[in-house]
C-alpha cells in the first residue's frame, strides 16, 4: 500500500509541475518576442508529452496489478522464495535458474497470459527491466484479447 501512496503523491506533484510549466509557456507565448514565443511553445508542449507518459505508465501499472490479483485468486502467482544476498538483492544464479524454467513454460504455452506474467517476474528478478516490461505488456495484451469465436461457418450479413 505504501508504494501506491508514494506513486499517487509523486504523480500529483508531477501534474502540479506540468501545470506550472504550461502556465509559464503561455506567459512566454504572450510576450510577442520570437525567441520567447519559441521557448513558450516548447514549454507548453513538454507537459503534454509528460502527461501522456504518466498516463501510459499508470495504465500499465494498473493493468499489471489487475493481472496479479487475478493470478493470485487462481493460486498461480509466483512465490518469492529466491536466495538473497546479505544486502537483500536477489541472487543472480537463483534468478537465472527460475528464469530458465519460466522461459521454457512460456515456450510451451505462448498464448497463455499467465506464463508471460511469470516470465515478466523472472525477467524483473534477473534485473532485465526492459524485457520484463515487454513480457508484462504481452501478458496484458493476451489477457485483454477477446477469445476467438467458435467457427460456426460463414458470417451472413443482411
């Protein structure tokens, strides 16, 4: 719960900063000087781009948490029983062993979002964040995809 509160707090601060930067951009646009107007246009566009990134990240995190709750309810959430270093980091060899198992599971069932979710966790444990995000995005896509329609012959339109 502490992570969610921190995320919400930081997102709210970021939105506040976006607002201040956008207002400064408007003030620069109103000066009438070409250089200031150029800086104002950039200062106005940057919060829009930042807002899109914040929205995309929030949507990704919410979707991943939704999948985690579903997998937990099914009893399929991976158990965190990896060896740790004295500093608390996951032991690299233990993470690699679990990763190899998760990768084999995903290769056996590439259309199952659950295997992709567990593979994403294994990538994260192995400290490969870009691949963890890609695997989690694949899990979200597979989970949200509509199930294929049974083949009942050709579809007739009237």
